[in-house]
C-alpha cells in the first residue's frame, strides 16, 4: 500500500490538505474561545520547525517546552 500514512506528522499534514479550514482546536483566551484551523496550526508548525532548523542543533538534540497549559504544547 504505497499511499499508507506512516507517522503522526504525515497524518497531520494529510488532514491539513483534506480540510484546511476546519477547526483543529479551541483555546480559551480572554474569557472567550479562540478557534484554530488545520491551516493555521500547520503554518505555526512549519514556522517553529524552520526556527529550530535555523538554530542548527545537532541531530538528536532534545528541545524542551517551558510554558503554561496552552495550545502551543501539541503544536
């Protein structure tokens, strides 16, 4: 099966292609809910990945998240 999805990241990008404007997640913000689409989140993922690649960390480096509970954790 050549088209089989192999990783969570591939599944994520597949969903972005299939339903880019569908809501991916909701996050409380200033006593209201903010919605984020697959397209918006995928854009954030790509920007974060580009930033990390530009830092030229060695292969296998571990990157930590220091943050309050937020939508940014899974992104």
